[in-house]
């Protein structure tokens, strides 16, 4: 896989200036491409046609009312122009609608409309829409073509890449699912302009996580971009910077493409997240910040934090723990903290009881097959997976207190 510069090359596909293409290569010769750039929804139809072939007649555009209201018409028009008969299907907005019930409703709607094996499901929305539509595409007629048009930062840099699809059960998140790789991903970065600030912050935390665990340059790049964004905000500027640096939209598309290339690289190295692996190239390193992150979500009944915001706190907690265990230097911890600050303001966690957070990390362990593993940092750009037996509860509690200002 690689990040293909497409300054000129994408023009034929209707990719505008600054558009980028990332190729994802999977086992057995399979591959797909991710197009990233401002205004790319206009090219969704062409990209879908190129990916699914001429035999597809119909496209089922899956979205929710909010995203469809903003971008549905543009997406549908582009698909129609590429010769698809387009129907749209809207689900409720939010994690609580990512259920088997919603999936069943969509499956039945496809069945009753005679949707065929050669047709295509197209997801337009964030990770919730993408996961649910992908799961339906994986299971309807044992699998139909699937295309992602992600519209949140998290979906563009993370959930739309890698082929994980699924729904929640009352017993827990993402407990039912399938690996089903998309045929193409079309990430229109201009859709991020309407994203609520907290969703952006949550996405930036995940972006920083990518760099922190194994790509220092990507972390540096993400921080530099965010620093410039914060500068521009404080100057009230939205025009291109005067000094020849890329315009904000172009810089954003480049960074999102670099983030996708990173996720694609990790996925290519461990496509199905092998259970026995815990080396630092396994998909498990992407759980950095998640042990405490999940616990923070659980102790606040999933009401206070967006997932990425909880991961922001969780990364700082795991980094403080790494420093307290003598793995991470103080200035590296400070750099990680600076990155998280640049991502945006996180809801406070200082009122939460560290002992309760620790208990919640242990409850999470059941999901991980009885073993709790900490993803710790050796430096920004290099993570290591450590078994809980190497980490005492006393050090975890002290680290939580220091990281969250808690208790
Ligand atoms: N499959 C994977 O590999 C993977 C990886 C990470 C997360 N996920 C899943 O992703 C989900 C979270 O995704 P998310 O963070 O994108 O949340 P989301 O899909 O709930 O979207 C967040 C909110 O933003 C709105 N929205 C979407 N695009 C918008 C736009 N352009 N303008 C304005 N509003 C917009 C949505 O309607 C929603 O209210 C979770 O269910 C998580 O389990 C999956």
C-alpha cells in the first residue's frame, strides 16, 4: 500500500487539487483504493462504478437523516450519473441504532426490493453508518459489494479502512460482525466542515494515536497541522496562509490521506487481527489509550465522552503510566500531552474515582479473553504491549491520579 500523490493524476477521475489516492493491498492479490480530497463526493459515482464493474445496476445509499440532508443529494446525483438506480435508506442517528434490529430492517428492505448479488451498498456517514451498512453488505446474499463514503474524521482516518463491520448487542459493543473489505473508499474532506467540534476533537485524538504508537513523523505532522489550525482560529482566518504553505483544505486532505495510509499499513500487516499476536506490528497496538478510555466511558455510563475523547484521556494515562514504569522520558510525555491538548478540549475526568476506573479496566478484560494488556509507550512513535502482571495496581492508580487530575 502507499500514499499516492495525485496532484495531477487524479484529475481524470474528477479529483480536485490536493486530492490523494491510497492503495490498500490485502492478501491473495486483493486491493482497493481510498480517494481523499475536498469535493470528492462529486466523483462517488465514478469511483463506485470503477470499483464494482458494469454489471451493478443498483446502489443502496445508506445514511442517516442528518448526513443525508447535508450530502445525500450530491451523493445520489453522482451515483445516478454513473448509471446506478439509487435508493436510499436512512437509519437513526447514533450508536444506539447500530443494532441487529436495524440491520434486519435494512436486510429486509434490500430483499423486498429484489436487490441482487451484483448490486452495491454505499455507506454515507460516520462510523456508525459505515459499520452497520458494511455488516449488511457482508451478510446479504453472503456478501455484496460495499463502498464507503465516510463523513466524519474518525470514519475517514480509521473505521472506513480495514474491513471491520458490525453491530452492538445489549451485552456489549461490536460483539457481532464480519470482516468485509470495501471495494472503494471515497473520503470527501470538505464534509468535515459541518462536523460538530467535539466530533473533530474525537477524530484528532485517534489520529494522534496512530502516530504515537508507531509513526513519529505522522504524529509530528498531525501536531503541526493542528498548531496551524489553532493559530488560524485564534486569528479568525479561513483564507490560505500568506506564506506559501498549503491551503487549509489541501493540508487537511494530505493529512487524512497520510492517516489512511498508516491504517492501511497496519491492516495489511494483520488483516484479521490474529488473536495470538501481541507484537508491535499487530492491530492490537491501536488499542493504545483504550484500556483507560473504555473504563472512562463505562464509569460515566457512555454519556460524558465521545469515544475518541475518552481515548485522548486514556492515551495521557497510558503515557504517564509508561513514564512511571521508567519506559518513557518526561519530555516525550509532555509532547504526547501537547498533542492531546491541540486536539481540542476534552470533557473533564478529574471528578472520577481512580479506584472505580481501575475496576472498570478489569471488567473490560473479559472482552479481551481474560487477559488485560496495556499498550505502553517507549517514545512517541513506538509502543509496546505489556501484560498486566508487569504493572502493579498501585502504579496504575498513581498514574490515573496524575493523568486525569483525579481523586
Ligand atoms: N470498523 C472499524 O474499524 C471501526 C473503528 C473505529 C470505530 N468504529 C465505530 O465507529 C463508530 C463511531 O463513528 P463516528 O465517530 O464517526 O460516529 P458517528 O457515526 O456516530 O458520527 C458522529 C455524529 O456526526 C454526525 N455526522 C456525520 N458526518 C457528519 C458531517 N459531515 N457533518 C455533520 N455531522 C455529521 C453523525 O450523524 C453523528 O451524529 C462506533 O460505532 C465505533 O464502534 C469502527
